[in-house]
C-alpha cells in the first residue's frame, strides 16, 4: 500500500485497506488496489442510496474479493435490511481458518455463499426456519446431490421433494421479484400432485440465470423447503440404509431427535430393522400341493364332523433367540430388506436340520414375513403372506362329501389315482383339494387297518406262545411228578426188600 495510506495502527491500516477495496468496487481508482469486478452504475447508485452499516460494508468487501458473487449484492444489501452480521462474520472467520489449509481442504466460496444466503433469508422471513451458519456450511460442504440452492432457498430433486411432502414438510416458493412466500396450496395432496405433474419435465438442478430472469419460468412454481435446518439434518441419513423409514418413523411418532441424528438413526436400524425373531411350522399334510398354505401346517380341531378351529403352532424344536445382523459386517448400505431377511434366515438355519417345506415366520419391525425351506437346494423362498393366509376351500363341505364316500367304502384308489362319488357336489376349483383330503383319509384308514392287523398278528403270536409255554410247563410238571413217584417207589422197595 502507498505510504500516504500508512499508519502504525494495524486496525486503521485494515480499515483503510477495506475502504479502498470497497471504493474500488464502487468505481474509484487506486494505483495499488486491483479490483477486477466493476459494478454497473445502476447498482452503484442503489448501494450508495442505502444507509451505512458494518454488515453492508463487509458484504461489499467480500464481493470485491471474489468470495461472493456480485449478482447477490441486490439480494444481500438492497432487498434485505435485517441483521445477519453474525453470519457474515462467521463467513470471514471460516475464510481465515482456511488460509493455512490446502486448496482441497478449503471450503469452496460457492458453499460459503449459499450458506450465507440461507442464513440471510431465514432471518428475513419468519416462516423460514432459523439456520446456523457453521452447521449449514458443514452439511453443504458434503455436496448433497439431492438439493440445489437458489437465492438462499433449498430446492430438492423430484424424489426428495415428494418424500418431504409425504412426511409433512412445509414449502415456500420464489416470486419473480425475488421475494419469498408461503406455498400453502401444496398442503392439499391433489394440488401438490398437479404441480409436480406440470413440473415433470423441469430439472431444478440445472436452473440458469436466464431461467431466473424469465418471469414465466417454472422455477416460480417449484416447491422450496421452508425448514432448511430440518432438511439438512435429514440429509445426514436420507440416503443411508432404511434412512427413509427412519425419517418416516420420527415424523409419524413426533419423536424428539437430538442434534446427533446419526446415533438415533443407528439405534433405530439396529433395533427395528436388523433384529429378527424367527420361528416356524412343520408341514403336517400335503393337501395344497405346491401351494404353500396354512392348511397344510395347521392343527385342526374337528367336532361333530365340523372344523371348529385352525391353529398355527410354532414348532418348539425350531425356536431360537433373536437373530441380530451387524452393520458393516453382515450389512451393506445397498442391501435390500429382502436380502437382509435371507441373511437372517441363513444364520437361523446354521445349527439346525430343517425338514423339507418347513415354513419360517420372520418378524421384523412389527411385520411378519414367511419363507419356505427347500432341502434339495438348501435355500429359502419367499411366500406371499396373503396367499399363505388365504382360505383355499370350504373344508366342511369337502369333509361331508369325503366322509359319506368313506362310510360307503367307495373311495377307490388305483395306483396314484383316487376316485369317489359325490365329487361334483364340490366347487370345480376346490375339487383338487377334495381329492387330496380323500387320499389323506384313505391313507389314514389304511394305516389304521395295518396297525390293527399288526396288533392282531402280534396278539395271535403272543397267544400261540402262551399256549406253547403252558403246554411245555404242563409236560415239565408231569415229568417232575413222574420222577417223584419213581423215587418214592424206589425208596419203598429199598426199605422193604422181598423175602429170599
């Protein structure tokens, strides 16, 4: 700096330099101050008509230094008279903190500018959420791909916009005169859907200065987020595994989330999404064929030849403590919920020998899912819950027909084919189940007959054995008696010898 501006006081030198830079921006020329940016006369006039403030002075200096885009002067100075000096000074502090860092480690000027615009807008409009400059910079520096910043307002891509609407977020919109207003109509679902349909070919992430200058641009119909603080906090977990589910959970339950949303998210995922309670059911019959349906696994109670109760009772031999998957070990960020359930099931079967067609019931996050195990492939296949629970046929009607045919001994089995009368009394789409129930009844009768024959045969064998044993015992007794009599006779002869 030229000697005529020199002072021993560093504060005065700093102030003189700042004023020199600002005045260069406003059109004055200094031999040793090079400010490449030159404002238009209209902008200079508007600025000079504004009352002085330290905040405006600092903003002008940042513009002259190339930190802030000169196009934002109107928004930050002319059309915003609220006090956000603390945010401007926070920006300057960040610049000084970055001086000793490498270029890669420094916060980009564009991020600092967007953060300042967000904070300035938040202080200007009471329907926008408050914003902390440092926290805003931290989140914007991560360059979230889902959002774009336009004049201090945050716009989300289509997917995120629709998600935020679903969880009850409030929206604002930008007007052609660069003011902001509440977008209250979007609280109505039908209107929101109409707006998003009309914006289907509009990409908010590629908005240009010409779009902003065009009063008819679709940008002025696009929903912007009113609560930037909430959005930036949500973006910490939005793209993570089950991030959307977690955000729905905390909004539906009106949960109080601390600043450490990551910890809250991880606890939710560990407890709700990665903990599985697993049990299962062994197949008791084969009436439903290849269809996996509860009937083949039920314990049925029949009274007076009518089905009174059906119960699915888990097999105690296949119970186990909750299965927990570990983040980073078992689980990757791109795992689907289906893949996680299969991982849990594979852990479950490690120390078990499951029977073929075993149906596993897996509970996670208060929802039940069903899988059938195939011994041949050693794999689980998903079972449609609705189909598994569906009543496939009228058991009482089928049972009355089968019972009548069985009583008349008219269930005929030839090889694998089974026929019986009265089948036409059953609905056509249920006749295949009637045939299998008849087969089941026939095989039970056959098994009972075989059991009865076995018992009779065993009884005959036992009776024959008993008779033989009795005969042997009688003969043995007779022989012993004969021996006793012979002994007596011999003693008598010995004691009374015949005369010589």
